[in-house]
């Protein structure tokens, strides 16, 4: 009898570790993000971006253990955001964030809020944008696009990859997906690519099949790497951790490529150590993003 109880305890402990605690990044992953190659693609660019702005469309909180294995029970501030990159000759917008219905549907805490004015500014920003991208095809990154009242006014500037385009029907409004979005021609990207003065996009499948990262150099030389949801919290990069398996199984369809995400986390950890001046920007880390705004690394609203 004792041995049966011992066996049950071992099985439960193993399952707990596997689902909630295991998060082993590889020893190295130097080939994942080639910053030197990104720099080379924009080395001769003029009219570099002068302003990089963020809209915070919604705020919420989640327990730290949901964003980082072994992260504990403290609250972590999550923002729902989009980015605008402004150069003297062009504007690039990255992101579609959440609408109010989605913010309510995925609400995690009593402290959640939605900023209708910020959401309106995001929708309106597509009119003056030259190109529109998303970091990836998840529900909290697409809604200002799929639920925009007139997406046909900006589909010619929309650069969505094939996995991103395929996901759009999931996020349609009640009236159905706009024909202009349903017939969108996918943006082809197989390798890092310069997309505008001072901006490079690179494929980064893992968190989702259509995940991208964006490397940007501002006109004062400040460089940025926008990493979408590779991590929700910058502490994951410090601690070489990803999300718990249990959460991945519950929330992501299709599942994350966990092995690839852990390679990316290792790569970002090493890049952060080697290039401390590079500003790494995840989409959701509230306190960290607030600090970037306070420091002037990001403008606090679109222009
Ligand atoms: Zn995501």
C-alpha cells in the first residue's frame, strides 16, 4: 500500500513539474536573430524613423506564474498595444490590438480597463500609414484590422503573411469577415527583409506560425527589436523561462512550438547581455512598457 501511495505522489509531482515548472532553454541559440544581418539591410538608409509610438488600448493583470514558469502568485500588468513608426517620409503601424468585446472576453482581473480613445486612434492611424503589419495572428493583436468599419480603405497597405491571413476569419465581426480581408494576398517573407527606411522584419515562428520580429533603428541611432509575444514579460528573458505547458495547452490553437520559443528566449537572453543598448520590446509587459515611455524610448500616443 505504501508503495502505491508513493507511486501516486511521484506521478502527481512529475505532472506538476511537467505542466507548470519545466522550462529548459538550450545552452545557445546564436543563429535565431541575426542582428548584424538586420543592420546590414538598413546600413545605407536615410530618413530613419524619428518617432516610435505606442498606443495602450487595454490594461489587465495576470498572475506571474501564467507568464513565466515558477513565477509565483504576484500580479503582472499586461497591456494590449500597437506600435507606430514615424519617419520623415513614411509611417508604419504594427498591430491591431483588442476591441472592447475581446478585452471583456479575455478579462483576467478586476483591474482591467479598455481605452476607447486609444482604440479609435489605432483604427484611424491606418488611414495615414504607408504599411500595416501585425506581430502575429492572435486575437489580441488583430481586432482593429478585422473589426475595422472599413478595412477596404487600407487593405492595399496591409502586409500579412499566409498564416496571418488564414487566421483572419477567426476574428471576424458578427457581420462576417470583410471581402477585402478575405481576399487578401499574403505578404511573402522567408528571410529577414528591409520593409522601410530603418525597419527590418524577420520570420520568428514559434509562439504562432505567423510570428514576426521587427528590428528598427531610430534617427538618433537607438535600435529596437519588437518581439511580439515570444515572451509576455521581460523577466522571462532575464530568467531564461517561457510560459507553463499547462497554459500553452489551454490557450493556444495551434499549440506553440515550445522548443522554438525556448531557443528564441535563449537568443534574446544572450543578445540582451551582449547588446545592452538594444531596446527589446514585447507587446504586453505593462510595467516595462510604461518605463520605456517614461524614458522617451517610446512615444505614449500615435501621431
Ligand atoms: Zn500571442
